[in-house]
């Protein structure tokens, strides 16, 4: 995915079942069934990073931030709930980003929708 980071992220999010996009706090945000946020774009909105924030399985935030603090961080406002910050202004593996986005979706989406995803 050689596109702009926002377009690449948008494509990954909107490929998931019943996902919609809308602006929240001035940034593109992706929701399941228009209600539950699972990914939020962060274009230098709160700091100097181009990144996205996403829901994460229990313990994932701590493990990923500890392992690669130059790529992952605890985002403001939602970090205390276990959400993960993922930098997009560093070399990016879009296959890995796709896995992170899909896991964020699995954390938030109802089982009827996650059952439609390949394992």
C-alpha cells in the first residue's frame, strides 16, 4: 500500500463488515454499525505524531509498547482503557497494520459480525 497513510488505513477499516466512517474531534474515525469506535486517525492532533489509535485485546497495549516503543504508544484519552497508539510516520508494515485493525474490530464488534471474518 503505497498510498497516503489515511487512504491505506481507510481501505483496511472499510473492508470489515458493517463499518462506517465519520469525523470525530476533527479526525476520521471508524465505527462498527455506526455506534462503536474501533479505530481513530490522529494526524498530529494531540502531539507531533501521525498515527492511529485503536481498541486492543487485554494486555496487547503494554506488550507492544514495551517491545517497540518507537512504533507503538499509549494514546491520550483512551490509553487507560487499553487502546493502542500506532505510528504511521515511521516505516510501516501494512500487512501488520491490517492485523492490528482486524484485532481492534474483533474487540469491539459483536460476535455475529466477527464470525464473518476469516480466522
